[in-house]
């Protein structure tokens, strides 16, 4: 897991609106299964899709991070509502796009490394239902521009 994935996880765990919906259920890469039981939902998973050097700007990197929102609402009259996953996705997008990472340029420290983050935007968010679990899944893809500062 990269710096930027850890920073996104920390940001989401600290956000009041996100925490009100998922508590501390923000996981790297995938939902946990404990004793072959389904995970407690709603929850969020954070995955690094790519992290590549920017071709135009020296020392800059462009990371694509997928923040997946998961929900398994109860059925009413045989129908599940996507409202919970949509509410969670909106809280995630708001937290990410209105965080200090996008409002101001900022320096973040993870372990002993320092990073300068100066751009973040949601580039895609499409709701679906997982064909295996029947959970609602709304992956929100973010592009994050950053560079590592010299030690």
C-alpha cells in the first residue's frame, strides 16, 4: 500500500460525516471476512489503481485511488434501496474534495516520508450491485496529484 492510499484512508477515518455512516470500517484493498461471515456493512475499501510519474511535470506523480462504498440494505417488499450506498458515496466525495488536500496545498508525513499534495478530484462514481454478494457497490475513482519532498 502506498503513501497516497494510507493518506486517503486516514482522511476518511477522520471525517465526521463518513465516520457517522461507517464508523472505523475503512479497509485497504478489500472487505474482510471473519470466520467465513459477511463483513459488517456499510463499509469502505481503498485501493490504489495506479501511481505513475506525470509526463509533463518533473517529480510529480498522478495516482488513481478507488474508494469503494459498500452497503447491504434490508429488503422491503422484495426490493433493496440504494439510498445508503449513495449517501455514503456523497459523504466520501465531499470529504475528499473538500479536504485540506484539495482546498490548500499541503505537506503530509507518512512514516518518515513527506509528500506535497496539490490536487484531487473525483473522476468517476458508478453504482452497481455485486453479482456474487448482492451488495451495493459504488466505486468512486479519484485522481490525486502529488510529489515526494526531498528527505
